[in-house]
């Protein structure tokens, strides 16, 4: 893999290889709050600042796409009051931040099964996507009511519909055809998947897309994940050897 020279963020080595597409499982808000004797909601609110800082750091480091896991398809199982806090926060952030994203040339979109959200929230999402649709800067995707299994199932369903309409045959169901129907298909392949909060699992996030992503786990709780921590993750990525099934020698000789 060729090195992308980093000429943008002075905190990164000039030669650092920058992941084109980074996804983050933003975990640890509740524990962050509990450690401070606060309610879990306070952790979610503080987490918004980390979202802001991560978007800025990714954009200024030359990352092409940043995908953030905000609410999983399993998170509906939380107490109703916490789900309510998260929905309100989502709407509040959309209202306040999207104009700023637009000003910075960021293209915003939301992935997941949006049909479960209130019509007000669905409209806010649509309006934000429309506003920023023509932007050519970094693509920021928020995963909301998202599940990796849902994503793959939905893609399979769309292919089945194509077969039913006789647009393709069963032989047309290839990896590439399925990939095309999954969320984020139009973006560069996922290079780096970060999880904060100390757990070592994917929690039904980008199952299809993470096939060859480098995984980075940190104990840092999401509200404490600042620019320095983000740069640390990119630096670790830079030091990894990605072999994609080949031998180390093959990869070394190619560079
Ligand atoms: C992540 O933080 C945010 C969401 C899942 C919405 P958590 O709320 O899961 O925080 P912990 O894991 O309980 O600390
Ligand atoms: C994953 O965190 C989902 C998000 C960060 C939105 P969870 O806190 O829901 O994950 P589990 O339940 O610990 O696996
Ligand atoms: Mg959690």
C-alpha cells in the first residue's frame, strides 16, 4: 500500500499513512458520568464535545470519511428515559451543528433504519443531508438505529427484489453486487475501526465493512477522547502492516 503523505496535521508525522475511512464506536459515556457521580445523561452530553473534536481532527488530518456509531439497533432496549435523552440530544445537535458542518464543506449523512424515528427527526435528518449533499469535503456518517446484521439483510433483500423483477439472475449475486447495496458502499473501504470505553467487541457495528479494517481499542471513555487520543490511534494505524492475505515479504517488496 502506498503511503499518503500527511501535510496537513502538524501533530502527525509528515510521512504518516492516513486512514481514508475511520469508524468509531463511541462507548463509555455512562461510565464517564457515573465515575463523577453524575447521571448517565451528563455523559452523553459531554460526549458531544468529543464528536465535535473528532470531526475536526479527522477533517484536518485529511481523512476522507468518518463514520460514528451513535445509536445501535439494540440500544432501544435501554430505559425509555435514556432513549429519550439520546433522541433529544440527537435533534439538538442536528439543529446546532449542521450549519457549521456545511460551512466547513462536510457532507453529512445518516445510516441505519430511520423508519423507527419520529417523523420530526426523520425530516431533520433529510434536510441536513440535502443541505450538505453537494459538499466535497470529508463525509461524516452517523450510524443511528444501525446494526451490521440489518445492513447485510437489507442489502440481501434489495438483491432479492432485483431478482424478482428479473433485473439480475441468481448468478448476479456477487460480493460486489451485495457490497453495492450496503451502507457506505460509495465511500473508501473502512481502514480503521476505533472503539473507546475498554470493551473488545464490535457490538453489531459495520460487520461487512470491517472485513479488513485495522481494529484499535482504547480504555479511554468517549467523553475523554480528545485530539491527542485520536492522533494516537492514527499513529498506531500508521505502524501496522496490512497484508490482505499476502505474506509480509510480498507486502514489503511492493513498497
Ligand atoms: C455510548 O456510551 C453511547 C451509546 C451507546 C448511545 P454508553 O451509554 O454505552 O456508556 P457505557 O458503556 O454505559 O459507559
Ligand atoms: C455500542 O455501544 C453502540 C454505540 C456506541 C452506539 P453499547 O454500549 O451499546 O455496546 P454493548 O451493549 O456494551 O455491546
Ligand atoms: Mg456502552
